[in-house]
């Protein structure tokens, strides 16, 4: 029995050199993955921990899928680890952007706390201020994080933007009218959906798009040497 999922249609005899090699190789990679899991716990920021795992599991899966290692480890191994990779990426998105998405919910902005009542101006102003703070804090943190693989970075950018932009556009469309006065409105609505899209599609860039002058107090802050980069532990290949 091949614990790591033999190649579909592959029928190595039990104890054959190929079978023994696949088992040994599987245990080596499993050991590496375990060490990555342990190292991810050193990060105080949960979202950075999941980004670290996403970076490294993507590297491992990509290397196996594009080499002769796939014939040894098998498609079963590949499917299992692609599933882990998707889960780590989803966990990263949830941890990194939850506060921002929470600000785009309608709960808590009505006068009497129910949807049949009118919108509370003060609660809505606070909600927009909360969103601005959350998105700026998230962008500030991401300015020091890296995703070296070009395919992965595009997938993450698009995935985040496809969720964030429609949610923000919808919230803006429902509640902009409740903020009175043009100048007063601009105090709370700092970003157009297009502004937001520009920033999100520039995540993990070495020279990220600067935030608007209204948010110039936010500065780039690289990840500390104590924590190390989110891809530490695996050497990346940019080919």
C-alpha cells in the first residue's frame, strides 16, 4: 500500500525500488511540512502565519507537479496537498481581511438596531471610519509582506479584490445618501471602489501604490527581522 497515493494506473510491486523510493520521499516531504507548520506558529500575526504556509506549500506543490517527483508521489498526494494549499490561502484571507469585511455589514447601523428602522448617522459615520482604519492598517501590514511566486500573487490579489470591491461598492451604494453634505461626506468616504481596486491589485508589490494624501500618515513597515519573511524556510525559484 502506497501511503502517499501512487500515480493513477501505476502498479509498482510491493518492495520494488520505485515503491520504496516513493515512500521515503513522501516521509521526507511530510517531515518538511511538519517543520513548516511548527515554524508558522512563531508568527504573532495569524494572517502572516497562514501566508507563510501558503507561500511554502505552493512552492512544494508547484515543484512536485512540474517534475518527475509527481510520478513517485502520485496524483493522490497532489490532490491532498492542493487542498491544504487552498485551505491555507482561505485562512490567510479570512484572518487578514475579516475586520475590513465586518465593517461592510449592515448590522449595528440602524437607529433601533433592526433593519426596519432608519440608519443612524453617527453609527454610519463610525462604520466608515472603522472601514478606513481597517483597510489602511491591512495595507500597511501588507507593504512589508512578500509573495515571490508571480502566479500565486496574482491569484491572491484577484481573489481578495473580487470579494472586497463588490462588497464595498454595495455598501457605498446603500448608505452614501445617509451622509449629509458633500464636504461632510468626503470626511468619511475616503476611497472610491476604483481607488480600493488599485491598492488591492498592488498587494505584495516591492513598490506598492502609495495611499492617497488623505492617508499619508500610514507608512510602509517591513516585517521585522525577528519574525523573518513570510516565505522563510524555503528558497524560492522565480523562473
